[in-house]
């Protein structure tokens, strides 16, 4: 045994999660099903390309109005 070896430690949170998974074996499947409702979606590349092409560049500081000559006026 090494002098640097420590006893195995598991936190209360880890113990809780392990016990929960033992009590409810269907929990992982339910989590995957819930994730698929919100996150696992097919992405249409053409729609995203159109979306990105339609963006308008924002000025660095939007709380000031700018004249056509580029001079700052009073805050909005």
C-alpha cells in the first residue's frame, strides 16, 4: 500500500444519485426521452444559412444615436 493512498470517498450527492438510479432504473431512459424533445433536433442548414445572411451588424455602443456624418448626439 502506498503512503499516498486515501480511502475511497463518495460524496452525499453521488450516493444519492447512485441510490436514485438503483431505485428507478427507468430514469435514464426518461431523461433521454426528455432531452430528445428539446435538444435532439434535425437542423436544416439552408434555413440557418438564410438566418445568418439576414443579420444586421450592430453598432459597438447602441445607446447613443449617430448622425449620418458619424458624430455622436445626446444619449437616447
